[in-house]
């Protein structure tokens, strides 16, 4: 799967600066609802599912990446939003390496599609695991520029 195909440019939020990871999850889920990518009636259940997953084990990875996610009933395809934390802001996600999070990728995946869930997480880790791709994303000044950086990262791994 090409990572940039998970997101429309409008779903990549630059200058994302929530106070903590719980607010980050609520804001990203709310963004998907406002964009019509999730139904309003799903919002509370999705937030609860993602936060429950986060409480069971932090999704804070290395290199400033967090991938809060959950498998949810009633979703017909992968829904994703990305927040890029600006320079000078900090967001703790209890990451493996203890560093603050700079890129938050929210994934909502249909419960019945476990294999898709695993592949999608692996694709995200592969693209965002490269320093140059992360640096381009963090340096982006607009959603469109960040989305273009994702597309470029996808192209370079093919």
C-alpha cells in the first residue's frame, strides 16, 4: 500500500500541537468526523477504542513517531489522519526511545481486516523509519507540502 494513498492532503495536519496524547487522539478522530471520513455517531466509540488500545500499550515508537490505532466495527475501510508537531512544541507519547513525538498517525481499521491492519502499520513504519522522509514531513509548511513529502517517500521506496 502506498502510504500517501491513506491520506488526502487535508488529512495531514501541520502545526498540530495538542497538550497530550489523549487530546491528540480526540482531535485526530474529530478531524476525520468533520471531514466525513467517519460518521459523527462513530466518534465516541472510535476515540474509546483508540484510547483503550493506547492504555494497553503505548504506540509511541522511535524517532518521534506515534501510531495510535484501533480495529473498529462499522468502518468500511482504513481511515487515517496525521498530525505533525511543530518545532518547539512537545508531545509525549511514552515512546520506546523516550523522545517527544513529532509525527502522529491515527489509524482506524475495520475489525474484520486484521491482515490489512498489520500491513498498514508495517508500511507506515517503513516510510517514516527513514530519516529523510521524516525530516521532509516535519519541515513541511502546509498540508499539501507534507502530503507531497509522503508521496515522495513512497516513490523512493519502490
